[in-house]
C-alpha cells in the first residue's frame, strides 16, 4: 500500500537544489552536524557510537546495504529543510498541489445510486487549503488514515462533487491505494 505521507515527502525532494552527500562519511558528518552528537546518530541508525565515529573519520567507507539504505533515508529526510519549507509554504498559501492516485473509490449516496467501489486513476489539483491541511497534519505526526481522510475529502469536493455543483450528500471512501503521487 502506498503511503500519503511518503508521497508528500517524495514531492518535497523535487524542490531540492543540491544532491545529498554521496559518501558514507559525508552522510555521517551531515547527520552528526544536524543531531549534534555521535550518540544520537548511533541511536537513530541502530549502530554503535564508535562505528559512527569511524565513518566520520573515514576509517570505514562501505556500509552494509541495510545501513547504507537507512543512512541515505535519514540524510534525505533532513536535507535542505529551508528549501522544503519554502516549497510547502508556497503550496499551502498560493499554488496548492496535484494528487495523482490509483485507488478504490466507493460512495455513500442516495438510494438507488451505484455505490460499489471500483479502481479509478485520478489526477486532480487540490487548492491551497487542502495542501495546508495535509502538510499541517503530516508535521503534527498524524496517522496515515488521517492524511487519507484529508485527501479523500479534497477529491470528494473537487472531483466527485465538482465544487458543490453536483451530487449533494455524496461521501467518498478512499481505500486500497495502489499508488499516490503529489506534485507542488
């Protein structure tokens, strides 16, 4: 199942202006600079403090694949926070965001209507209000289902209800997400 939170994070990375450090030593030094201590980095990555110190001093150069993936992921999450914040603020106040998803959409509507869920591929621009709500919820540490409800509400109002011009009382169920991508 695709995560909405991960999709928002991937969309952040499109706005980065510089690539992340390539070598394990440079990545470790970056994390130590951000987290302030080698002990904090060791706890974050699940390795010993001495191992972190050896990577920082370039005594170790090639981490095992599992550690390399965790290290790159943690560096990527913390890389260029001001650039990310600026892009998110612009999306939350001016431009909004585009959601592209393939998921099962079902409906709760008036009797006699087709409410059976089916897989749909939808690309829809969400206005800044929904972008701001998604970003605020993600930063507050909201669970995936809360992010999913916000996205479903946005798709319900803009795609299915056409901004309130049709299908009053329609409630959309957004489940079985195959993939979800954002752009802002």
